[in-house]
C-alpha cells in the first residue's frame, strides 16, 4: 500500500502538478514524502507490555507446568519480539497515538524539512513545501512569506484537509488536489518573463529506503 501511494503514476502526476503550478505562477513547489514523522515508541512499549503480561498469564494458568526460568524469561522475550514487530505495522502506531500527537509530529517535521530543503531561499519568498507523512496519513503545507500573504492560515488549513482526504485514493489524487489548491497563485503571484526555477522539482522521499534520499 505504501509503495503504491508513490508509484510511477503518482510520481508522474506530482511532476506534472509542479510544472503546471510553476508554469502559471512564480510559486516554487517542493514535495517531500516521509514514511513517518515520529518514532511513536510508546506504541512498541504498549504492545510489548501487553503481550508479555498475556504470555505470563497464559503460562501461570496453563495446565502445563512451566519451569521457573521459563516463567521468568519467556514472557519478556515474547513481549520484546511483539514490540519490535510493531515497526512493521504502521496502523498499530497510528491507532495507539492520539491525533493531536501525530499532528504535532507532522507539523514539526514539516517545518524542519522546509528549512532543510531551503524552501525559504527563493528570491521572492515564493516557496511552498508540500509535506506528506504516510504513517500519520496527514499532509502539511508550509508556505513562505511571499505566498503567505495570499495563502492565509485558513486557506492553508482547508488545503491540508483536502489533500489529506485525497491520500486514500493515492498519490495521483493528491497531486490533482494540489493543482486545484494552488490555482489562485497564478493571479496572486503571476510568473514573470525572467522567472527561473530556483528549487529542485524532484520528490524528496524515503518511502522505499531505510535512509532518506535527497534529490541532487
């Protein structure tokens, strides 16, 4: 499911979306897609503890007589294994993490990526980061000062809601929603004849690797 979200069709759709927006306005769009924005280790701990206690209870009340060493060690080994397996089940971390906690992690990571990718370095302060976080199933938009005059916090919030709602339909659907949301930029910040592409258009993602890949 995670791989399909950013498949070849979706990558092509995002590329076309960026070209369409930047071809009609002075806005510079940067797209970052992350597997997750926080570690949510509490989910691993919760699952591990519950499984350990369940294993201990099963051993204590079982008709089979376990050795004292097994009762002391085995539940903790099983609990550690279960906690580690949570890393393969992002849905579990999502369920065990309050919505407010997930949102704060996404917003914090989006702001850090905004600076990390140099979205604030455009001549007219016209950059905007589209930050997509897969585990949290949330989108964050971070516009620079030049766009923020038109793209108010209310419009940003509405845009994030629309983009997030499009995530279950796949990356191509999110790309189309991005084009619709950014349509006003053409009038608010029209493209100049001497406009140059100041920021890389390639998607910055870590969806298929253990480490983040940054476009050159």
